[in-house]
């Protein structure tokens, strides 16, 4: 048997990852001068983190470095357990390249170590949905090599549609200019964001009004979803449960998916989106 690994940018609760027997490595978040591991709710309580942002905190994040990856992979390699690591998008972080360097270093000591790394080209619940479905395929009997090849072939079928409520955080991260953030805030403009084939965020549309933005995100996911009767859809949100439930209701009424699950947006991702982000994830044809 092999072990599936991921990182905390998958934004699945640690309880769900425990349930599907997936281990993860934490990104780190610094807030108000204190650095904490993004452990998906095990010790770092997400509601308390959201409150810190609400109170004006501006968190910063750091990717996993090579040394931590080496030790993470080593803990399995020394037990001769092959691993498949599904990594946060290389279009948004250098973590994938650090993981690949770590594999090379590890194999200098343990040449027999079997570590396969998938660049998910996904983020948040998009990465999470990939991890969730990978675990299902493992449980159904798919081999390590078969699953690795399936993920490489199908990773661009995972679609992301996102809207944010707080333009200041996008401006701070360089996604929009300070002027655009100021004007957008005054005019109640909400950006619509997707993830492209390179795993990078793309601002594709601007909608005036939160309700219309949520409707458009739901419509985009509805259009992207293939075979909805057999599709699980994930929604992540940073403290807008009401909006997330509204998107869920729209999806259930219009395409009747197999399942829609809502999770908190993790501390790493929400450090860059601020509060009020709603992100929705599904599978369909390959994105282009």
C-alpha cells in the first residue's frame, strides 16, 4: 500500500483528511508577529483567525522549504512506504519546486525511496477535490503508478470559480492596483477569478454587487460541471456561510449534483483573500 500526501493549501478539514487516510504538511502563517502552522483546524482555530483579520490583522504566509519536505518524505521512505504527494499549484507558490528538490536530496541517502509528486495546478478546494477523489481511487484499488498517471492526465479537469468581497487583500498581494481597489470598493465591484492552465489566478470579470457575483460564480460552475449526478462539488469560504449556502442552493436547484460540501477557507489562502471569499470547485472538460 502507498500513502497519499498533500499540503494545507487543500483546505480540507484535518478530520476529513484523517477519515480518508491522507497525511499533510503545513504551510506557515504569521499573524500579529506570531508564526503558526496552518494545520487545517487541528490546533489553529480558523474562526479565531478570521476574527484577527476582522480586527485588522494582515497575515503573511510562507511556503514549505526543502528541508521540511525532506523530513516529511523521509518519515515514509524509511518505513519503505511509497508516497504520492499532491502539491499546491506551482503557478501560485514555489512549494512544488522545493518538493522536487527534496526528492532528489532524499534519494541521495535512500535511493530506493519512491516519491511521486503531482503539481496539482490547483488551489484550495480544487486541490482538495483532487485529493479527495484520489483517495477514493486508491481505496477502489488503483495502484500508485496508475493514480499518478490518472492525476497527470486529469488535473486540468478541476475547475475553480471565485469571488472576493475585500479588494484590499487582493491589492496587497499585487493582484489589482491600489486605485482599482479604491474605486472598486466605492462602486461595490466584485472580481470574478478563475485558475488557468498554468495554475495561476486570472481576473476574468468584474460584477457590480455581491449577489450578482455569487450568481455568476454558481452559473460558471454549473456550466463547467459534467455528469453532475455523479459529481461532488466543494465550496470554501472565509466567513460567509450564508453566501456559500446560497451558491449551494443554486447548484442543487439547477444541476442537481451528487453532493455539495462547504468547508472553511484555510488560513494560508484566506490570508491573501481576506474575509468574504467564496470559491467553488468542480470537475468538467479540461480547462483552457
